[in-house]
C-alpha cells in the first residue's frame, strides 16, 4: 500500500526539502531569514540536523507483524501521532495567520500545537480555534504580576499543558536578523519593503489578516508604540534568567502538567524532578541561542542514558527533525515524544491554509513507512530497533 492512500498530502511536496524550496520563493527574504537563522556562524543549527544521520535503525523482517499504531500517551491524553508543533515567535510575520492555521490542523489531527508567548495570535484565539487543545510556551516575564496574569488567562481557557522556556537568559546574536533589521527594535527598511513587494501572495494575505503583532502581550502594552518603543518594551519585559525560585512559583500556581523546554544536561533534569516538573523538551532553541553547544539529539542521548530518570519525568525532544525517519531515530534513541518547528512553517509558507494538514499527513506517511520497514507495531517498539 502506498503511503499516500492512508495519509493525504500534496504529492508535489513529499518532503521537507520540497516545502522549504517553495516557502522560500513565497516568503520575503527578511522573514524567511528570521525563520531560518541560527546563532553566530550557525554551526549548531547545522549540527542539529546532521547528527541524526549517525543514528541507524535495524529492520526485522521475518517476525509476525500486525500493522502500525502511532498513538502516543502524554500526561493522561492519547495523541494520534508521536509528534507535535513546536512554538515559534512571530509566526504571522513569516506567513499571515500561521498560528491559527497550525493550531486548527493540529487539533483536527489530534497532535499538540504549542503557542509561543511572542507569537502573533492570542491565548484566547488559539484556545478557540483549537477547541482548547493547544499548549502554551511561557517566556518568563521580568515582572511577576505579568506572569501571574498570563497564567490566569491560561487557566481561564483550560490550557492543557504549560511549557516554560528556560534557555533565553540572553538574546542570541543572530546575524541574519541583525542585517535584516529584525533585532530589537525592529526596523522596516527599504530593502525589506522591496522584498515584501516581490512576494505578492504574502502581501495580500498580510493585508487581509493585518500587520502581525505580539497578540498575547497586547493587554500589557501602551497603545500606539512605535518600533523603538516596542523594542524597549520587549527588552524590558523579557530580560532575565529563569531560576529555581521562578519555577517553584510557577509550580505553585499551575496545577496542570508543567514542562520545561531547553533542558540539555543531566543536572537540570535532576533539578526538574526535584521540583515536581512533569516533562522536559530537550532543545537548543533550534540552534538560535548558543553556537558552541551540542545538538539536541546529542543532549538527549546523554540524558536518556541515565537510568534514574526513567518513569520519573516525560522526556521529549525538538531540533533538527526533518523527516519520518528522524522521528523514528529520536524515538529509538529514547525520546517519548518529538516536536518540530521550522518544517511546519515551511508547510504554511509553501501551501498557505493547506500547509498545516499537508505537513502532518506527510510526516505520518513517512513515519508509517519506517515503522512498516523495521517492523514496529507501536511507538514503544522503536527502542528495540536502535543499532548501538
């Protein structure tokens, strides 16, 4: 059976590379560079993808095989596939209305979508379009009152999972963003205006949906901020390190599942367990924060090698996953769930409103083929197919 028959997606774009090529032609260069860019020389950005190549899976052809089941349990809920949509800031800049497109698609296919604090749709709107299924990633604000109010808003819409980002004690030096004028404060220079002008579909959709803004943060901003003032607000509001005391305060306020994103070492996992954290996402922020660090999959390998963590905390991963085989590699390595950011933005950039469902279907088809090839009936079987 061909994978197209079960998981519908556009056969003209059967891979992430195909989506990326099309998206690059439709998104203005300054916005595409924001999506693509990494920190400094982007060594760790490339390492994130490359390190997956060294993870090999072992087929087992002659055993009895009953078919595949991708369903995966997280925090008492069963999802239909072992992957979800990572949080990305300024999604609506890269493709208009992208947060809603992806949140709707994820809800329809019953996989997690994580809304970023600095994305371009609000907590309330995404809760509405996702039927209350969307998770939320918190950039910890400098002021506790703002943090507490955001948590109250999440509780009001019954957000199922709160993710706290811990890997931004400083803003990464991303040279592409600096040259494009997308550092803080952002600037719309003549070059950017020209780049927008040669992407007419992006421009028309932006006019239809409105200039993107930090929708979740609008209640806390003064009206009519210019670009410089907006930059000062963002720097003032989100400058600071997330420490144990801040996590303890959030744990006291938030009674639902609590996940920390950006954990990359065993010491921090031990601290998470001691603090009563329910899960971690092993992540290096897509290579956007530290160029001299490890790839996400390398950090994951070291963490799951510690047997004392097993059963005490959910261990998930994002960063560098670009295919169904990569999802399988991560699961075989020891991840209990996977997340992807850029591939889903390539999907909406390439195909607009159809991009979210296309990308989900594409990954399901690719993962199905891998599971059938190596005789995995369920997701937990991947651990027995890793060549060590």
